[in-house]
C-alpha cells in the first residue's frame, strides 16, 4: 500500500489565468447550480447530442464506429487508432459530465494525444446513456461488456475517465477484479468524482474558487444516476467498497476543484491502512498528480497546462504498452 503524491509547482501561465477569467465571465458553473437549472442545461446538451470525432481527429487518426450501425448495447462507440503505427496499448475512455452531459469536442483533443505516435494507443470512446433517463443500472452493464472485451486480448488495457467517468472506471475495475477474468493494467481518473454526496466542509470552502462546478446541481445529478439505489451504493460511490487488489491507480487533480477533498480522503485512507484483513486500503498503489490552480478536467482544454498533462498521460500509456 503506497501513496505517491506529485505536485507540479509551476505557476499558472498568463494564458490560463485569462482562460479562467473567461470561464467566470461566462458563468460556466451555472450548468450545475440548482436542481432545476442543472436539469434544464443537461436537457439542452442532450438534445445537441454527443460530439463525434472532429474533422482534425479523423484527418490525423484512423476512426471507426463499431459496430457498423454505430450502436453497441444502445450506445455509440468510437475507436481511434494511430494511422501508421500498430497500437501498443488500449485505452477505454469513459467521459465525464456529471452523468448528465454528453461528449464535447474538447475530449477529442485528449483522445488524439493518447492515440498519437508517442503513446500509440487504440482509444475506445463509448457514448453511454445519461441521467435522468438512464441510471447506473442501465449504463453499467453496457460499459462492463465493453471493458471485458477490451481486456480480453493481448493489448494491455488502461481504464481512463474524467469526473463522473473517473468514478465509473473505478467501478469497472472493481467489477473486473470480482469476476476474476482479464484485468486492466492501470486505472487513470482525471478530476474524479469520488464522493457523490459531496458531504464535506472542504467542498463548501472550495466552491467559491471553483470556476466550473457547483455542489447543488451535482448532488441532484448523483440522485438521478443512482435511480432506485442510494447515492452511497458502491456502484455510485466507488470508495464505499473494497479497493484491495485493483491495478495501480493514478489520479490527476487540481486544487480549484470541489471534487478535490475526496482525493485527499482516499490518500489518507490508504496511508492509514495497516494491511488488516478486510481493510479497504490494503495493497493499493495510489499515485496522485496535483497541478495547483487548475480547475475541473483542465486536461482537455486548449491551455499550456493541459498540453503538459496530456503529454504525461501519453507517457503513462506508452509505459504500460512497453512493459506489459
């Protein structure tokens, strides 16, 4: 049981400071302010639908939609590969959006980095069904089928997701472990939503500094996603169950994110574990990468700090492909 916590001590660039000011001017966090407003914004985004791979992505990568009809268990799934290199690893990427927002064009920037010459990964991107029309009981079986298939051949597998997707990849890794079949080689969670209740004083303290998220709307989204389950169910709250025996876990977080306190809590839990039988913190290799002054899921944005993070993620995937 180990915790490695790395902090990028560089000050945010001027471009990023201006970018955050623009987020505040647009009041981006309004998308999650209050239950009614959160639902209205989610419905608006869902009507627009998932953003397919961009023209640039299709130009520089090989993009396939599988199966031919574009639907897999009721969800569209894209596979993005390098154009001139055989994939050396596979990434199953589960997008975030508070369980209510579809894929946006920003995600394809990250997908291009993971499927480029450096990492040379095949990246599988499912557009899973969203709340409130779908719940975890609707979406998880589809994602788990995809994870089983992704883990079944010789390519090493990285389960990667951001925000709500960061919680989902932890749940998927736990399900694969419990089944006893092929496993993921790494789990990577970007700005993960580890505590659906957001029930910490530190969350409220951080909300004023977070330019993107508000706790009231997130709590409502968690209830919709849980459906008939309590939000504390292990399929919704990934830290409520035993994490023993999972693959190495990499978390990326900024300190301007109201989801940060749960990452602190997980690290404290792992540090406090002494290997007692049934202790949920035993035998976890946890690596936390912190970038001060960064906001929620900055890794997908067009800012210098995001480009650095994408290079780090590509290097991690390259390492998995080289050593597995």
